[in-house]
């Protein structure tokens, strides 16, 4: 019974196979004909017949522009020119990065298809439509996952967070939420704690990038700073404290910017040591020579140059009678001269030891209407609280985020997923 069935099955298969071969032979003859026939229509459409098309795949190396990578593959420069000038409308090729990858389908004299993957989250495509090359941006679909982390400070924020992160960007984003309130280079103390919930994007299970930090908390002793993100209706998305005041202030907590400093050693584990001293009416930050210094508020440069015992120094006037000064610099940033406008966080110079100084440090002073104030205790005015008409909406939103922050961190849940 079984054998018979198998035998029968085999016969059917053989019949089918023979039939298929006959059909293929027929089809081949027909295809040959049609290829000859469509040769002209391909030419009319500006497309070369396919048989000679090749697929090239490549990845950009360090300091290697796209055209060079394509040249190395033997693509004629004429075609490269046509391709890059098409794609330029959608993508700035000067911003290409090592590791960007591409696929090119081309005949020796015509480009048929090109796809360019920039970083993890941008994809561009060039196709031929009616003879013309057209560039487009390809939307990529990511999963958005809400995750949480929490921890305690051992010695610095960086060291306590780095092992919990897929990349240091999350630390920088966290430091930026609080950069008007906490100087993460000098203030953290052993035993301080932090927790946050944030968006993470992945594709097929692979980490792509961090999104926004949705809620964050930094606790030091009995004092706690909390911030939640909120999209103001018809306005910008920003962080607010739990009472609805913007975390943004007219002055940064410190002119030593966490992101600028960290970018110099992003992938090392340790930050250099920064310390604060108050030997005079301002504050001294001991910091490695060359550490970048930023303007702590928007303003106009009053002076930039040698200033007696302060050595190389910059002085900036801000609104409401505030003046800040930065002394002992090793160098002054490009464009910083008397009369120049600066924005908060603009680079103004580098830590040094010029003038009366025994070692590299930044002498930072703040004056209000001619009188020195303690920059570490200065209470800077916040900008833009939530408008009363949005307060109820904000409060609901804040309660949800704080609830999520508690839930995710207290119960050690890893994440909950939400489709966008
Ligand atoms: Zn000093």
C-alpha cells in the first residue's frame, strides 16, 4: 500500500517535471524573442537592457567620500557624477560617515538602482523613472520601547551610568535635562541616586538609537530634582519640573559643558577630575588644560583678551544687569571678540593657567549690577512656565510619567512596549 502510493507519487512527479521542462523550453524561445523585441523600448525609456547589470555593495571607510568608494569599485566617473548630483537634493554627502553602506545596480553606462544607508536610521534610494534618475528618502520602521534605568553614584555620574547604557548618549541626554540645576562634573556625591525612563528604538531586535528621556529624577540627600517631558500644544517639546516650571534657566549651572567635555572621551570609562574651590568672590574650577568652556547665558562679549592677573579672559554682558567673566584661559575660541553675540552653551575658550595661576583652572565670576554674587548659589530665573490653560493637561501627563517612572523602576520591569 505504502510502496504503491510512493510509486504513484513518483510517476506524477516525473510527469509534472517533463511538463515543466517542455513549458520552460517554450518560454525560453518566447523570452529570447521578447528580449530582442524590447531592446528598442528599453532604449526609448532610457534604460539599458538588463543582462550586463552588476550589483555593487560597499561600505565607506574612514575619510572616504562616496565617490571615492565607487571609483575604487570601477564605476565610471561619469556615472558617479550623475548619481551624486541626483542624491545631493536629498542627502548632504559631506556628512557621510564611515560605515555608511550602499548597494548599486548599474550597467557600464547607466545607473539602474542605488540605495544608501546612512548610520542606523536613514536610508536613501535612487531609482530610474522614465529615463530620469530620482532620489527619495526611504522611511524606516523602528520599534519604540520605553525602558528604565536607575542607579546610585559611586564616584561620578559617568562611571555609574556607563554600564547601564548601550551608548553614552543616554548619559549626555540625562545631564542635559538638568544642566541648569546640577553640575554633574563637580556636584555628584557618593550615595546620590538617579532614575529615568526613556525611549529606545530598535529594528529587528537591534538597538538603533535612544529617543527622548521621558521622565528623570536625581536625588541628593533629601533634595530631589524631577523633570518630565511635555509637548506644549502648538509649541515645543521640553522638560518641566513637577510644578510645571521649565527646567531651562537663563544661566547654566556651570560654564563647563558636560556634553562638550564628554565628547573628548566618549568611549572611555572615566572622566578626568573636576573640582570646585572658592578662594575669592567667584569660583575656581580645577580642570584639565584645554577643557572647553561655554557661555553660561546668552549675551554680548564685552572684552576678550589679556586682563592682568586673570591672564587671557572673556567677559560677557547678559540681560538684567548680569556680567560673567572667565579667566586664566589657555585660548579664546574663534569669533569671540568685543561686541560678538553669544548664545548659551556657545564655546568661548579653553581652560588654561595664564596670568596669576598655579595650575590649570577656570576662574568664573558673576556680577549683578556691579556686585559679585556666588555663582554656585545663584538662583537664575526660569524661562516660560506652562501656561494656565495647559496646566490640567500637563498635570495629567506628568502624573502618568511619574507613575510609569515609579512602576518601571520599583518593580524592576524592563520595559513596556508601545507601538507608535
Ligand atoms: Zn581664581
